[in-house]
C-alpha cells in the first residue's frame, strides 16, 4: 500500500502532519504527544521516519497501554 505523507501508516486516515502541510515542524501536534516504542514498532518498516501516526491512533495506543491492553491498531 502506498501512503501519502498526510496519511497515518496505521489506520490510513489523515495524520494532520504540519510538515507534510508545509508548516514548521515545531508547530506540529506531535511535538506535544508521546509515542511509545511499542506504537512506533507497529509502523511498517519501510514507512518509519517517512509518515506520521495520527492523533487518533496515538491516543488509542496510550489509552490501551494505560488499561494494560496490547492490541494492534489500524
């Protein structure tokens, strides 16, 4: 599957990436978010460092982690 930089690699939805939209990286929502190693490991290897996880998937992963869940997203 080919994703745009504006697509979440986990769910395929919009990731609201400021950089992909041409804005300064520091203005991106993700600079205020925490991404666990387990969540980042779910990103397909060929897309790591290329596309951003969306806020929905990040929040879901955080909620599942806080509940002791280890389900896959997307």
